[in-house]
């Protein structure tokens, strides 16, 4: 590994994400939650709050259980009336990378960039 600061930062972020996902999976198994329902952002915030203790110190079993409970308690919120949990009903933007979007339903022929 070279001394490039950006490379080291990317490796550090990848390591943080890997440790977080491992602890999220452990918390899901320990607390009888589904792994898919645990919020990644909440897990990253929980792990990053005690990352120095994890890296340089020893975490007591009591602190580890508290960390796992904090990770398991941060769940992805349920979104009612959605066929898929992450689907949004927000309207599309009027402007795209190719200019103003045209209404595909208003014309008999699809406009450029519109799906048939």
C-alpha cells in the first residue's frame, strides 16, 4: 500500500463498513431481528461512536451488548402503502441531463429519452 492519503482513506472507510456490517449481522442474530431491517446509517453511527475503543482498547461484554442493542434498535422505518419498501412516490424532476423532460403520455410518439 502506497502512502497516498486518498487510498488510505478509502481503505479505512471500507474497513469501517465491513466491521459495521459484521456487527449488524451479529446484532440481528442476537436480538432476533432481520438483517435487512437494520439501518445501515444507524449502525455506522453506533459503531463510529465507539470505534477507538474497538480499535485500541478492550470492550467489556456489557459494552458490547449495549452496542449490539443500539445497532438492533435502529431499524429502517416502515413506509406504508408501498409495494416495495424503498419506493418513493415523489414526482420526477422536470429537468434531466438532456434538458427538460417531456411528458411521454401526452404524445402519440414517445419523446426522446422516454420509454415506450
